[in-house]
C-alpha cells in the first residue's frame, strides 16, 4: 500500500484519460476515524486528492495529512459486443470483404460481385465483431400504448336507461291539455307570442 500523495499518483492521474479507481485509507475529518473506501480519484495534487466514493455523486477533498494509503484497483477488461450491420448486397459486398474481413485488395478487385456474395455467405459470423440483420422497424410508442390499452380494457355496454314516469301531483292532465290548446290558439291569433 502506498502512503501519502506522491508525485507518482499525481502524474498517473493527470496522464490518464479515465479516472483512477483506488481503495483509499484515510482519516475522516468529521469523525476522526480511519476509514477505507473504494472510489475514484478525480484529481490529485501534493496537497491532497479529490476523491469520489463509489456510489456517491459528490467528491470529497482528502488532505495529504489525512491520507494513510491507497491501492490502485485493477480494472476489468472491456467486454465487446457484436454490432448489427445491414445485410451485404452486391453493391457493397466487395468493400465489406476488404474493410471488415481483411481480404486483400488484389483478391477483392479480381472478384465479381456475385463471387463476392458467395464468398461472404461462406464466412461464419457467430464470433465476429459484427453480424448481418435487417434494421428493426421503429415502433410508434403512442400506437403501441393505444393498442395495449384497447387490448386490456374490457368495454361494457351501459345499461339502457328508461325514465320512470313522474307524478307531478296534477291529477288528470287531459282537461289541462284541452284548455291550454284553446288559449294558445287565441294568443297566437292576437300576435302576443310573435316577436
């Protein structure tokens, strides 16, 4: 374990294009206890380091006098995945053989497009950095949400509503209708209702 902030650490941090991951032993200013944390050295100077604990978003300033030691953590190698390419066509297959499959230009230039397609079909792509497939169709999220909602919602017909007869307490309305009709006709003739 290395102690204090030495020039090797400051030079190492400055020369990297990525942040340095370390296991750091230091005295916590607030509790005055020695603690060990894994994290990232954001910046380092002879005065101290700017250290971000793993899982935290804000770095802490650790002064050189509080630093008791550090170990550089080994980084996992990057795991690469195969990328999707459009299927090769007779128009681009010779360039594809030269660029992606390291065919010499003299061989590619001597091939016809049909021969290049046959040669490319013979190549096993399962463990290469690319594979060939059609581009997936874009799904309209709005239409997909509507289709899902329609499929999950159970639409029930509302019951037919027939209004019940209402008794207004007027008794037999047959006499009123006859009287009202006569009065209405007279008023219409007088012109009182017209405007």
